[in-house]
C-alpha cells in the first residue's frame, strides 16, 4: 500500500465521524433542548424518568420549614451525597422512616402532603423493584429531603393534635 492509498483510506474511515461531529456542533443547542425533554432513559448511572418525576415533585412542594435532622450529623437537612451504589438503599431507608411516621401521623396531613406521600411511595416502588435503577446523587438527596420534610410535618401535626 503506497502513501496515497493509505491517506485516502484514512480520510474514508474518518469521514462519517467528522460529519457526525460537525452536525452535533451545528445543532448543539437543539440537541441540549431535546436531551432536557427526554422522559425516560439511562446514560451511565442516571435514570431520567425517576429524576424528572422527583424534580417535578420538588418544584410543586413549598419549602415547609426545616427537615428532620440527619441521623449521622443531627443537623436538619444535612445530607451528604450518597456513595456510588448506595442510592437505592438511601431511598428505601428514607421511605422506611417516612412510613414509620405515617403510622401515627397520616391523619394530620394536608391533601397536598397526601399526594406527595403517594408519589414518594411510587418512586420508592421504582427503586425497590428496578434493580438497575441508580439515580444521580442529587436526585437521591432531593428524595431524602422531601421525605424528611414530610416526616417532620407528620410529627409536628401529631404533636399539635
């Protein structure tokens, strides 16, 4: 193989990746917008559906005061990001605490909090029954914060009632 044939083969092999890169660069803003609208998918450890549902819940819920104290530090809302692979465990643990508080505090919840309780339960079910689910650390922290906030409202309502 002479140098000219070799050069031609290199250009033929690199042509389609170069075109794909050029198209991605030209349409990068549209591709970013499309990626933001994806409703379900997985890239590495991220689960889009779980995280989008959680973001929607967090956006609809008012900030209702401090969350219940973090078990490790004792500080309200102090939650370290979970270690890789611990996301499901952290979600299930937060749900278990919420469920314990719900045994005596459900009657003190507002209709909005009842909806939140059911939706957190549905997200917990996804974590429990989907072994491949590994949501991003920020999504896990949001879930835990929402669950702790709801738990604190249950406990406050029980103490006032």
